[in-house]
């Protein structure tokens, strides 16, 4: 699969060379970092891949392990937030993990009007959430 796209990569790993001083005899030595092919495909497509470098005592090599992110999987789409209520100055949305409330008012109308508008919107939001809970329980 990866060999067609990247002909200069023959194995399923990429070997990066870097120099380091050996503490015993102060000679240069080479270390190899093994990177899985799926990580290379993400890198070549221009994505940033976060992960960790670890020394594998069994093989004696440094391994790069990418963090298992959902967004890296093919065909993954972030679930869209469901709009529960559209308000005069904002909205109320539901995501898979939380309820989001947003209200934006201009500073030029003054603090007393901002406070009263926010209280009015909050009453609308709480009423909507209570109604929704009653309907869900029935």
C-alpha cells in the first residue's frame, strides 16, 4: 500500500539517523527510530502527528508511538452540535458530552442592560431545558 505512494520507502518503517557521543569511548554511534507506515502517511499528507519516543529494550531501537487520535482515522467526522434553541443574542446547543450556552452582547448598551438581557436569556434557556427534561421522562 505505502510502497506505491512512497517508492523510496521499502520497509514498513523509516530509519532516521542521528549522531550521539558514546559515553564509554567517545565515538559516534548511530541510532534508528522506527516510525509506523500509517504515521508516515499522515506526515506526508501534511498533518502534525503527536506521540512519544521510547527505547525498546528487546530490540534495542528507539520507537515512535503516535497517540491514538480519533481524527487520524479515515472517514472520521467530528459529531456536529445539535441546536436546541436559537436565542435573541446567542444559542443553546448540545454536544455528545455537554450542553453549550452562548450569549454575545455589545458593550455599548451598558452594564445594566447587559445584565437584564443575560438574565432574560437565562430564563428562556432554563425553561427550555426543563421542558426538554419533562418530555424526555414521559
